[in-house]
C-alpha cells in the first residue's frame, strides 16, 4: 500500500470516528451559544496544513530551504468528566505517516472568568506514555482507563483564545512554555487562529535570557499556502458617519479563494466580508481581486471593490465604515497576529 493511499484511509477512518463521537452521548455545553461551545465546533475535525520554517537556527536552517511539510492535526471531543466537562483530544502527525504522531495532548476548555469577553482558557495536558493513549476519543474503554496520574499539566503552555466574530485567535503568554531541548534555554511563543475555514499557527522559539528569536515556523491550511493568500482586514466604524470619527472595530482574517469572515459593529449590526481572486464567482477568466461587504444573512452585497489579482491592498469605504485588507505572507516581516 502506498504512503498516500495509507494516509487517505487513515483520514477516512478518523472522519468516521469523529462522526461516531459526535453521535455518542457526550457531555454537552450548558450554553450551546457560549464561546467554549463555538470553539469546540470550530476546532474539531481533521486540519490539513502546510508547515514551513521561515527562520531556522543551525539545526533547522536547511529545512527553510526545502519544500514545506504537510501536517495533519486531528481534534476530537473526549468524555473525561473528572478532568473537565469540555475536553478535546489533539493528535498531530505528518500527512504521509499517520502512524507516527509527533504530538498528542489533551486540552481542557474553560470560559475565562476575567479578562476579555469571549475568551476561552485552554489548559494543556501531556501524556506520560503517549503511544498507549492514541485515538483515546474513539475508544470508551481506553478513556475509562485513563487517570490523572497518567497526565502532566503544562501550565506555561496554556493558551488563551479570544472570540472575534466566528474566529478565535490567541496563544501563550510570557516565557513559561519552555522548550524541552536546545541550549541556551529557550521558550515557545505560540499563536493560533481558528475559523470556519481557517487554521493557522505560528511557533517562535526565543532565548529566555534576551528574547532573541532563534527559530520561527508557520503553518497554514494546505490550500492557503499553495492556492491562496491570507489577508487581514482592518475595520473602522463611525457612529456619526463622519470620516474623522472613524474608530477601530476589529481585525479579521480571510483567504482570497472565497474566504468569509463576520464581524459586529458597535451598534450591534452584523456584517460579512468575502474575498475572491482566481475563484472569481462571475467570470473565471477575469484576473482580479474582489472584496465584497454584505450585511449578515443578506444575499445581495452592500458594496464591493476590485483590484489587480496580485494587489497588496484592497478596501471598501462606506459612509460609516471603512475596510482595508492586506495580505499576510509567510515571512518574518509580514506574518502577524
């Protein structure tokens, strides 16, 4: 059996297991509209990513010159009431080698009582014998055998993810997430973006002593890196409709192959952005970048604009709202959260 066929079969089995898990009698969030419930819905599934080293130390510099590595990330709810009501299993492996995971962790999701509204605290737990607990989410007997002493908490690597429209973004804080190898001592600065059609992460290794950046790795949805560009759109809003009164509302991310992102203005109105380039919906031969703004749930656009397909900026200016979008390329100078 070829490596590619084996990978396809493995992902098909994973999808079946996820479907079975969804139909099982698992604890459900008390509020289905809560940020925790929304994050579980966005995060669960199999994410197909392209990972690229864009800055490497002497041990990894050669990787930055090679083609990107294809990575699969499997995320599924698991019933472990003694650990928490909302727990996710996460397994990460090379796309063509699903039997050799490079990371297996449990994630306990909790609504953050203090701080920014809509924030979710993600507590990270590692397994002391990872290989023994593989596919824990799909095996009730195996899950029942897991105990607290089989896990190690990694508080320094906990994540805080903040809800912004239908997306979640955030990461680690401070210098507490220490790298397990390498000298001098280094810590991990990890950032993650999760949306209905986005899964993007950035991992930076920095020296503890002086915060010097040693290594940087970026991962995009597979199609993002090879077929599309990822854009960040900054939205400003004026309740008075006067340009001088424009104030920041939010920043949302979307790709240019029909990507969508929603946001809410201070007066409570929902809007949606849509971005097209090579998938231009009206004329496939039209070489253009198109940005569409519509009210949430509306079929007809409120406004739209066009630019050259390789443009580095596109925007829409309405009486009370200004939207400006620019691409985020996988480089040290341009990748940002």
